C-alpha cells in the first residue's frame, strides 16, 4: 500500500527505510526468544512402588536440615516412589521414625547431575495443609567446600501448605539469605496449587535469573538487584532438590486441621541449555 500511495523513487526509498526502522524497533522491544536444547530429564515412568532412578537421584537421609523441620527423610518407597502413572510421589506421613513424629523424603541430583545456567522446570501438583513445605530448588554444587549461603541457592518453588494459592521464588547468597533472601510471591487466581499440576521454572544466565509459572515470567533479578554488600554467586554448577518438609521455621508445625498423608506429585523434571 505504501508503494502505491508514495510517488517518486526518493520517497519510495524513504518509505522502505522507515519500514526497516520500524521492524528494528519492534525487534528491540520484543527480542527473539532463546532456543532451548533439552540436556537432562526424568519422566518418572515405571511401575508403581519403584524408587526414583538411581542414575538420576540420590536420597538425603535425616532430619532438621537447618530449618527446624520435624520430619525424618527416608529412602523408603513409602515416602518416595513412582505411582505407575508417570509421576513421582513424595509422601509426608504422620509416623514415628528415629524419634521424629513424621516421615517424608528429600531427593537430589548431587554428584549425578549439575549445571550452571539454563532452564530448569518441573510439572508438579502440591500437597496442602498447615505445616506442609514442598519445594523444588537448586543448590550450589560447591556447598560442601564453601558452605551455605556462599554456595548460592535458587528456590524455583516453595510453598506454605496453609497458603495453597501462593508460591515463592527466591535467591539466597552472601548478604541475602534466609529471612533476608530476595523473594517474590506468586498468587494463583481462583484456585490452589494443590488442585492441579503447574509448571514451575527458572531461566538462568550468567547475570540474570527469571522465575516462571506455567511459562509466564513473574520476577527477574540481576546483580544490580542485590542489597549493598551482596555477592552474585550464580556462576557455577547447581544441583536439583525435590522435597516435602513437615514443619520448620518457614511454615510452622502441623495442627489438628492437617490431614496425613500428604503427597507432592511430580510429572516430570527437565533441564535445558540455551543455544547462542
């Protein structure tokens, strides 16, 4: 249409130049999305009662991982196993185990799979109830040598079971950890995260972390987001953790309204690298 309404060679060249400029402007405000290549996954296929793949996951055994939690995390299929329908179940139970009143499970990819940067996501249906603390998170692989929070921690999703429609995405590091972490709440409209599966993820580059729910970004941080004196420590490989804690200083203990057992269902976990 512009070619028909503008006469003269110079005017036509000017129109073409203006169109090109407009296209560049649009590209500047709407950059081409990154191309992601899948590098690691677990679809949790297998018979009911089978433990998660030992090639992908290992169990952390014990209690009170620094948060005054009340469960003992085991490696029993009663607490973590496949359901036979393509899901991993992590089940918190009210039962005495090594003097703790509850059992659950905490599985990690430590020493099996670690990656610096990329896209990490999982499709999960959460448990519910006062004192339930499900989480999908990343921990710096150097934590045993430099300690926490110097190793860094990225909480892709954590939830207070008494707030079923709210999850938090957080970053912990030197100068911004525990109660002073960089943390953002995401509220699901009209439902709870215990009602259906949702995809929780982060896209992580050398100088940026973005949190997403169902593919929609809701928070991005960069080194400029850190408090004065904080150090950006997200420049080395991290490993994955999936767990359901019971009680602890983030959620408080269960009460008479809490129904057991409570289950976190994980449909899949996937990790990608971006292509230059």
